[in-house]
């Protein structure tokens, strides 16, 4: 049975991991290139934290979150810091973004 982000995102990933994956998803949606670099993810993460007034975590925690997503099979990381593939099926990037933003912890931030 495939992972359903609408039902399971909050129980599998902690709040800051969801912020990191939101940064990855927003970058994937806005970019045309095939890879996403860790520095781009960190910049987007900072932007999201500032927008929603979220306390930021250390850069190492972001890399740790990316590794958790890789182990779960949602992304593929090469060279230690570049996302080269995303596997979100059968859901789309928009579905995942919507699921994260509908999470009660995120809704309370707006």
C-alpha cells in the first residue's frame, strides 16, 4: 500500500522534517533542472522559517532529514548533498505540499 501523505505525513516525520521536505517540494515545483543542491534547500528552508516565524534548526539537521527521506524511498541523494530523483507516486508534488500545509501544526502558523 503506497504512503498516503494526507494521512501519514505527521506520524512519520517530525515538524522540522516536514519543513525541510516542504522546502524540497517547493523547489522541485519551481525549478526545471533535474537536481536540487543542499544549499538551495537550506536557502528555501530559511525562507519558509522566516515566512512562518519558525525557529530554525542547524544545517546538519537538514541533511539528516534529507537522509531520512532517502531511506524512506522518497528521494535519491548523490554526492552527499544533491537530490537527483524524487519518488512521490502515486501522489504529485502539489498533493504533498497540500498535505503538509493542511497539517494542524502548519495551519496554526498562518
